[in-house]
C-alpha cells in the first residue's frame, strides 16, 4: 500500500526569502525616488525613515507567521493522513467481512449435502427460506447448486431428473464436453432464477476458472466479473462465489482424489457494485471520499466498484491489494480536497491573521509597490499591445496576400504557409508544413536554391510540377526574419507565379518570329516581281 499526499506540508523557504528580497528592492527604490541623487552609492542603498521601520516589521511578522504555519500545518496533515489510513482499512474490512458471510452461507449448503446425499429441490428451497437469503443479503440473487457431471453421466442425470418429476433437464449451451456443471437448484424461485436451471456454468471461461480452482483446492473461490444469466442483456458487474461439495462429506487430500469425489458446487451469485455500495456508500459520503475497487488478477484490470464523491483534487490517496478468494483486488482510496479532509487547517486562520496585521503596518511599502507595479504594468501593457498589433499586421499581410508566402525554420523546412502558397502547389497547408522547401522544386543534381548575396536575401526563378501534372514557374524571394522566443523561424519565402507572364512573353516572341518570317517572304516575292518586270521591260525595248 502507498499513501500519497498531494500538497506540500509547508511553504518553501525560497519563496519566503525571494519575497523579502523583492520588498528590499522596492523599499530602496522608494527612498531613491524621494531623495535627491547623491554621488555616494551607500546612501542610495540604505532605506531610511518609515521604509526602514516598515521593512523591519515586515521581516519580523513574516518570520513569525512562517514559523507558526510550518509547525502547525504538517501536524494537522499527518493526523489527517493517519485518520484516512484507518478509515480505508475499516472500509476494506467491511467489504471482506461481507464476503466471509457469503462463504458461511454457502458452507451451510455444503453441510446440508453432507447430511443428505442429494437434497430434493423442495428441501433446498426450505433451507434457503430458513436462511432468509433475500432479506438478509439483498445483493445475493440466490443460493444454488451446480452438479459436476462427466460426459458419460449426463444421460443418466437427465433420466433421473425426468423420472423424479422435474421435467426435461436441457443443458445449455449444447455441445459435447468432457464435463458439465449445469445449474440444478437455485432459490429463491424467481422467474429469472428458474430460467438459469440447466445452464452449464462449466462451459464459460471465467466461471470455469473459479469452479476448477475450487474443485482442485477444496476452498471457496470467486470468479472474475461476469454477466449473469439472470440479468439478460443488461450489463452489470456481477460475481459468483463457489464452494465445492464432495460425496458423502468426504475431504480428499489430493487434487486427483478431489476430482474423483467431486459432486458439485454450492454457489452464490451477487451484484458486486450493489453489494459494496450498500455497505460503504454512507461511510464514503460522510468522509467525502472516493473508492475504486479493481480486479487485477492475471495482469488485467476489471473495475468492480467505483463510488463516492468527486469534489476536486484529493488531499491524499491510498492504494493497496488484497487476496480475495483466489482473486487479487486493488483498493484505490482518494480523500476529499484539503479543506474537507483536513478540517484542523481552519483553526490556523488565526495564525494567518497575524500576517495580515503585520501587513497593515507596511502600507507605505505596499503603496510604493502598487505605484511601481502600476507603472510597470502600463509599460508592459503598451509593449504587449504594440507586439500584438505588429503580430496582427504580419498575420494579415501573410494570410490575405495574393503572393505565396511561407515561413522556414533553421533547417529550411516549412513552418507555416498562407493560402496563396498552398494554392500554387495544389496542396493543403497541412500537407506542406514540415517539408524541406527545396523538395518542392525541380533541381538539377547538386544544385541548391540558397544563394546568399551577403545580407541573407536572395532571389531566383524556379519551376515545379503540381500534383495534377501542371508545370508552374515562380519568382522566389528569400529574406531572413526573426521568430518569437522559443520558436524556430529563420526566414520568409515569397513566391510570385510568373507562369502566365512567361507564356505571354513566349507568345510575343513567337509572333515576332512569325512576322519576321512573313516580311522576309514578302520581300523575296517583291524582288522576284521586280526582276520579272525588268526582264519584260528589257524585252519590249529591244
């Protein structure tokens, strides 16, 4: 078991002396503000007049408060811890004692089988009624008997059951198994209990594990949390307690002899949460405590019960394990918050009042502190507002810019992008964040985008291919920018899509070449026509 306290027992000395040092600085600052400047350093460091007296009273009163508090508070906390530990042990013992009562109830059934080889259903009903199970143990759904039936004896048991006038014994679930553990008796005779008659509990893994352990050890055993047949589809945390019965009151010594002499099990099904809540809910409520019981057998965690008040951070908690009829349960207790779990702390208010009286004597220091604090807060508020506006301007310029912009860290990876940048590459902003920005462009082997001109700013023309296959050309501008404290931001990358401009320039160049070709063609045709005209004129003249 371990007990953990959530709150330290006394204020730390570092905080106390740090406060004193701060007060010294402010008191000295007030003297320096009220006195004319002096060339000597010592007069400016020594507080004078009322500030000296206020500081002396502050030192004495705080020291007194601290000594009284550091002595009284741990004592109250330790006393509350001890009370909480005793309370958790008491609650645990109440739960375990109720399980012992359930065991005694099943042992009464074993005694009945020892006196009568096989009690009739009527005899079993009379025994359960005499025990007053529904009235004394409302969480127990009944007291039953499940027979241990090897495969070869199942037909004989069904014939015996029918011949005794009990009707047809239908064992379910159907199937051939080496042994069966069908429910034969279960009282009181409610409809849900009657529906359980014939159910083979030995076929279900969790029930089988407890029944087999009880058979081999001769001791009472609990199951892991199960869903009872009586509850139908309603999910409820339930347990079954099994106690083995051997023929003729025999007490075999070895596991083999026990299996040979095995007659069946007396068992008691009950709702775990209802049983525990009935026992300890008032106790938990009176202490404003919480309890969680978990079955941790075989390394798993199955919650059996969780109740109590949830009123904030507990003052302390306690966890321990107990062996419970072959299972291992962990009890997790949590106390109420400090103001409820340690009521003695309220008596220490008087000690704190002494500190308030001493603080009234320091009104001069408090006034100086308030004036200095107001001045500092005004400056800090103004700087914060300027920073906030600068940040908003930058964010707005980046978010709504038509030019693609991206922030890069010192490893040249993308930290943030604006919508225009993501639209250029045809990807979402989330898909681009974290990528090296050089991986977005088509580069020849060994080529790098970085080209420093001496001031950290560089420009370049690059091309890239979008996921849809389109090729775009962009004009890159990189400039170093500082990030905020604790943020790895090294530069701002701006991209301007110049694809359409380059295409337009290419079309203009192509048109110019076409025009030049047409002019050359027309010139050649004109020269031929002139030559033919000259030839014709010459032939006519001769």
